[in-house]
């Protein structure tokens, strides 16, 4: 008994000693660090960016813009964590490890809208501001995050529908090529379109082509056959699917732009080139370049100021080959 | 039960009848039935579904059947490779990623060389298939020599492969223009889509290599009992490596097919969940995931069925949110009908009616005896 007791006492002293050593080592380290940082003109703000990763032209432009904006020159140290094959789990893992690292702020583009409550609460407990980029969360509880910066999906697809109404005052048959069901982007783009499109426009079919050119081509060639080519309009919810539909139209011996008009959303270079060649008819931009807005939001959040919870990025539309040709040389994405 | 040999086996039959019976007894018979059923459903929606016409502007044959053949070609390729791998008790989850790598290599190559000639297309395809073969070889070596589990090994190549595709194209969807390469997926020879013709030729080559030599038997024996196969003098290492290489090459060809169709590689989308389609085609074709006996014909039919199913969903305008459920439903039904127990149930009920000339004496099996006396 007494032997174990004395051992415990010894172990306790040893532990305290080790801790004391550790603490001094720690403080020594941190003081050295702070002096170093002070030497290099102000400390860098660490930002964790939980991103979607390579997905298409738009996403690449958006994430590149964010990475370029939060540069070392601007006083940021951005840690970029793209999802593994669009998997939400890998995003949640990245998000929690950013919390554990104690970054100053987190930027999040969620692959799935739901299931973020618990990790966002953890970030709140750790007092780390979270800024949602592009993709929102559902249910949209604004108390869980600082701000949501995105172009207005509903408004953009409504503007596309307005153009379609003006083009076909006597009505037409149309097809919607949507993204994977369940995404907030898809729901919003459907909502804006359905609310605005005229009643004399007849929706033949709404199919998912998973944002993919190849799938859109395959889907639309079958839709054309099922309706004996009697389709006048395609509303493709991204550029890639619109380009796939254009290929299917050409394959069927029709002319995209005259026989079948194609609307796309995003406004990447590839789509604008196709619009300038007359293969697409209307491209609504979904502006990916909002890095500067994100910097402002992060700075004011860190300074403790109140930030608007919903910030809309302005976007433009292109309705003619001329407009596309004009915009192409300065297109960044 | 101590029932003697069933009476059906002892009845002599004509050749044609025997053939018909042997076809009906194939495990993939339900896939054929489902295929016909889907076509009938499409015909009900549009009586002209099977019609093939010459397109006035492009001069090519066009029709739903042509589209189905075209869409089935890539699935057929990966399904054939998957069949061989599964027959050795393995699995190849990397086929979809290898498709992406192959597409990325060929597009990037043609994009940077800017070569629109036939030579450029052949070089790009050869390069893509070569890299796919290397990926297959990596799988084969890890499985056979290192002895890793096929599931884990190919899962690693699946993740690494898509990463590799992203590195090759620096994360961008890459397009290229090369008319001969585009022709592979969109052109026709003698009215048939080129992809399907190439696919059919490749299937025929593989079938001859496998079935006209002892290779098929060796693959089956490895799948049934690797130890016994080794005792019998079969070297599993060489066969395993070549099976995975073949699967890699076929996936590479599938990647060329699917990127050539739009002349764009979409690094995150090309070949996505293609391994699932391949495994489904194999299972629908009646090859057991436990290895051993395999059916190449079955897998080809499975690939055709999946392509038809995908096209039918769009043709019938099934809402996109319901498509996965519809696809799953059809496949569950086919798999159920193929399961040994359900088939046994069917056979039991059909057994008394099959002998058309009941000359054989009534067997001792009680159930059959009762029914035969009733019918006689």
C-alpha cells in the first residue's frame, strides 16, 4: 500500500513538473512567434476554406477567385480544403479540423444543403465566424452563420424565363435540364423559372442531367425523339448541360439557335463562345467573382461589426451573339 | 429427399427444342424478358419507337434503337472487364475512374497538340489505353503478388484515379477538336453506330480468347477454388494480373467512347458511378459475385438492359426525382427473379407441365406423382 502511495506521489510530482516545463515551453514559443509576426508587419489572418473542388468551369473560377483574393499580400493565410468527390462527410471533417486548429474564420461552400447544424454550432461555440459562399444551407437558420454571399439564383432564372416569354409570345414546348435533385441551387433555379414562365409555355419534361455535358446530350437526344423534334426551347440550369443539348440538337439534324433555342445559366467562356457562334441563345451569368465582397465581410465580422446575413452578388445576362463577342475578351472564367 | 433423377432429363428431345430449353434455363433469361418488356412499354407510349429512319440533313441512320446501341457500348466494355475480374473472385471498383483518366489523357493530348488528323486521334487513343493498362496492372500486382483484397485495392485506385484525372487536366473540364476522334462515338458504319461496332468486335475478340482457349476455364477455376487451381498447375498470379489489365484496358476504351461523344472530359463526371453500372450489368447477366462461372453473353445483355432502362426513363418522361427509384425497382425485380430460391419456386410449379409426351413412368417424388395422375 505505502509503496503504491509513494509511487503515486512521485508520479504526481513528475507530472506537475512536466506540465510546468510544457507551459514554459509553450509561452516561450508563443512569445517568439508573436515577436516574429510583429516583425513581418502584422499577423496573417488564417482562413479555412471548405470548398467543393473541381466540378466545372464556374466552380473553378469561383474557388480560384477566392484563393486569389485571400492572398498573403492582403494579409490572409488561406487553407483550401476541397471535398473528395463531392462528399459531404469529407467537408464536415475538414470543417471540424479547422475549428480544432482554431482558424480565425471559415468559408463554406456546402456540397449538400442539409446536415450542417451541429458543426456550425461548434464553430459558434469556438467564436469562429462562418461565411457561406454560393451554396446555402437548409433549414436556413441565419443565427448559425455570419453571412451568405451568393448571386441570386431565383432572380437569375426568373430573368431567363422573362426572356423566354418575350421570345415566344404565342407559347412553345420546352424542356428543363436540371442538376441533381435536392440541391438548393436546383430548387431555386426551378422556383424562379416556374414562377415567371407564362402559362402558354408547355413544359414537356424536366430531367436531371447531373450538370454533365455527356448526360445532357444523351438525355436530350431521347427527349427529341420522344417528341418528334417538337421542342422549341431548352432551359439548361448550367452551361455544360446546355452545350450537351446543343450537340444533341445538331446530331438530330436541327439547328440550335433557330430550331431549338437554348438558355443556360453560369456564363463561362465556353458558353459565351457558343453564344457568339449562335449555338446557344441566352446565357445568364451567375457571377463567381465575389472574393472582394467576401474579404469585406470577413474583415468586418472579425472586427465585431454586424454584417448583413444575405448578400446578393450582381449578375448580368447575355442575349445576343454580339453581347457575347463583346464580353469574351475580358472574360475571366 | 431420396428422389431419383428427374424424368425431364431422361426424355429425348429434338435439337431446336433442346436449344430453346437451354436458353430458357440461362440465368439471364429474365434480363432478356425485362429488355423486351421495356421495349414493349416504349412501343405502347409511341408505336413508332423501333422505327429507324435516315436523317435528311446528316445522312445518318437515326432512331431510338441506334441511341440505345450507342449508349450501351461503354457500359458493355466495363461490364466485360468486370465479368472477368468477378469470375476470379475479385472486383474492380476503379473502372469509372480509369474512364476519367483515359478521357483526360486523350483530351489533354489532343488539346495541347492541336492535331486534328487521324494520326492524332490514334495516338491519343493509344496513349489513353496505355495508361489505363498501367492502372489495371497496378491493381493486378497489388491483388496477386502483394495479396491485398481486391475491394480495397481497387477502391484506392478509384480514388487515386479520379485525382490523377484532375491533375492531368489541372481540374478543368478539357475540350478538344478532332474529327476522327469524334467519329468514334458519333459516326456510323453501314448504318450502325461506330461505338457499337467497335464494342461488339472487342467483345467477340475477348470471347474467342477466353472461350476457345483454356483461359476461361483457368479463370473460373481460380474463382471457384484458388488453392485447388494452384495444385492443378494453374499459375494464379499471371492470370490475375492479366485479368485486371484487361479490365483496365476495356475501361480505358469506355472512357474514350464516352468523352468522344461530347469531345470534352468532365473530370468530376466522366465515368462517375460507372462501376455500379458495370457490376449491375454483370449481376443481371447471371454471373455470381462469389466468383467462378461467368457469362459474357449475360453481361452484354445486362449492359443493353441498363442502357435501355436509362433511355426509357427519359422517353417516358418520368420525373427526375423518381428516376433512381424506378431504376432500382426494375433491377431489384430482375435480381429477385434470378435468385436461386425464387427460380426453384418457379421450376417446382412448372415441372409437371414440361414433359409434353409423358411416356416415362411416374417418378416416386410424391408431389409430381399426384399432379401427373391428375393431368393424365
